[in-house]
């Protein structure tokens, strides 16, 4: 998924219905030893959608966003700060006049 994908304009957080931000894989993800892993074993460096308001990350698996409330994981404070630097801006939602 790329930051200008039209799908990002219509995807919303399943909990607060607000916009999500694309988290691209970190450029140094391949070079890290061990990498950070969440409780479910997924790498914290994978592509994901992020809701900074609720501090929840939703994985993108094989190009498909996993947007069930149970698919999201809570992000700790330290990681939240790092994710804020990685996230792309939320796509603007066009409204009808």
C-alpha cells in the first residue's frame, strides 16, 4: 500500500471511526537484529495502519488491512513517539458540496 492509495481515504478505525495513517516499513528494518515484535509475534516494523488518537496499530497482511477491533494492538508510549515520525499524513477526505 502506498501513501496516495485511494483506499486510505475511505478506511477508518473500527473503534473511533477516525482516519488512519499508513506506517511504511522502517528503512533499517532489514538490518535490525531480532527486530521488535508485538504480543502476536508480528514485527513492529511491518507495514500497518495507525490511529494516533487511540494509539492502536492495525496490521496489513499480504496487502490487506486487518481492521477488526481485535486485530489492533495497543502501542506503548515509547513506541508511539517513534511511530509519529514514521506515519504518513492522513489522506484528506473529500466531502460533497
